[in-house]
C-alpha cells in the first residue's frame, strides 16, 4: 500500500474546500482577519491528530486529523449577516458531501488512503455584531486508514 504524507492529505482537503465557493482568498496558513482585505476568504489549519488503538497485528492504525476551516466574510449592514454566512456554510457542506461512488464517503480523491472527511463538532460563528466582519470556524475531521510516509 502506498504511503502518503500528512501534507498530501491536508492539501487534498484544501483543494476540495477551497473550490467550494467564490472565495476571493484562500490559504493553508491562518492570517488575522485584519490583514485579509479580499473576502470572503478561507484558511485551513491542522490543530491535532488522534490515533486509534491497533485493531490487530499487521492492520494499519486508523488516524484522524483534526482541522479547522476559518472563513472571513464582510456582511452588509443593510442585510442580515446570515445572507452572507449561510451560503458559505452550505457550499462547504456540498464540498464535503459524501461521494456515492465510494460507499458514501468523502475520500478527497485519495481512495484507499483517506477513509472519510467530514464536519464534526461545533461551528463557531461571529456574525459581526459590532460591525460588518463575520468570522466562522468550522471543525473538520479526516480519517486516514493507511500508513503515513516516514520520509
């Protein structure tokens, strides 16, 4: 079985989610919203990983990468913030939707290596209550079932 790096998995996730909406800026390095003038913007960062117990000798150890997607968007004072925020979340949901070709799992184009990528946990939404800057943090998990490369 081919081994991939964590970077390969994170880049595959980024490719899927960054193409999900009309993001004017994207990156795999989080920047402060005050430094990001092109919006809506999407940034991805890994925040941890989890290794499951071995299920048997010679079996690959299941790993889950914990990722956050940060979205910055300017809301219109004349309209509700939800009119900007909710379509961006809907686009992410569509991008991470299950792929029926592979048993209903989103495998990010890395079939046989990535088991599934999905949203899990509480999405934090700051609608820009005191201005027009909205910030959204979306937790995503990526389950990997093959070994990572060692070099």
